[in-house]
C-alpha cells in the first residue's frame, strides 16, 4: 500500500500534513525510483546481493560454496570464515558458534567456545589450532550450521543494512551499498564503521528521505566508503566500489536490475 507521503511526493504536491518531509520537484524522480524498486530483501535481489559480496570476498559467485571457507588473511582479525567472513577476532564468529551450539549441542565446534571467547578482540589462534579449520569445514556440511550462518548474516548485517537503506529512502542499489559496507566494516563506534561512514556521507549530501537526490547521496556515501577502506591496508583495494558499485550507479541502475557486469580485483563477473 502506497503511503500518503509517498503518493503526494510522487504527485508533486506542494503541501502535506504537519511534520511531513517535502520533496522538491527535482527530487520526485528519485523518490519514485526508490518506491518502484524491489527491496534488497526481495528473494531474487537478495540472491544478487549474496553473489556480489561473494565476488569481492571469495572471487566467486557461488556464495553457498563458502560455508566451508576458512583462513587467516592477515588482517589482524584472526580466522575469517563462512559466507560473510565471520572473524574469530571480532566476536561474530563466537556468536555464530554459540547459536549453532544452542541449536545443536555437542556439535563439532562447540568445544572451541572457550577459546573463541579468549581470542575475541585479538588475532590469536590460541586454543583453535591445529584442528579448528578442519572442524569448521566438517561443520559446514551440516545444514544446521549452514542455517545458523544464514541467520547470523541476516541478523547482524543484512537486515540492519536494508532497514537503514529503506529508512533513508534508498532503492535496491543503495540498500546494497549499505550492506556491502557493513559486511566489511561492521557497525561499531570506530571511525571506519558503517554508521560513521554514513555520518560522513550525510555531511556532504542528503538521502532521498531528507529531500536529497539519490544519486548524489550515493556518490557521497561511496566516497566516504573509499576513505574508510583506505584507512586499513587489508582493505585498501577499492575495486568493489570503483569497478562494481559505481559502475551500477553511473548507469543509473538504482534498482539493481539484471543484467549486471562488473569487475573486482581485475576479475570480470556477470549476472544475466
């Protein structure tokens, strides 16, 4: 059902009820675009999002093959693993294994919970080596662990990003830019976290929900994202923005419609 505010904005109304946000005529098209897009939580769009992130995180569109992925990539976060890059040093891997154990006590990873608590906040493998990677890959064959990964991804990263994107009046591409940012940077209090990337962007442009132009705002957000990535050597390659998200934005593909063609780290990808 179209809300009264959205309907009036699309009709170019000059006035609405007290307290409503007024959109200038030049911004009505952006509002119309966001309103006409399927959200990133649409199943088909969500599948695209998973593939886009996997191309950057794992150099593959086969995101479901990543349940078993695990390695230390040398970024100071310990082991990075699974479909979204859960890390032993940042707490999300601990939360994941705890959820899996709550649902399936005695699983192959349950015995590592004390070690995961100890190494949280560090890059240490203490209490995890030498068998944790092999046990992770074994657990990844269990559909209960796969579902736990899906659920934690949605709870911690996907759902908050999509909700904030919708609140800001963004279409599918904008919601994806938020999701990709929160996957890499988390949503903590540090300067390079998602919330502070967004805050930095808001200092330069307004999102559609505040009467701004969607393309202008997304360019500001991606500028802030690139700045954040360059603050850390492990994230300093910005091609997932430059030759992926900006490509879609320059084409005006705010609804993230297929076909999609992009590059990450010089590798080409296509979704038909």
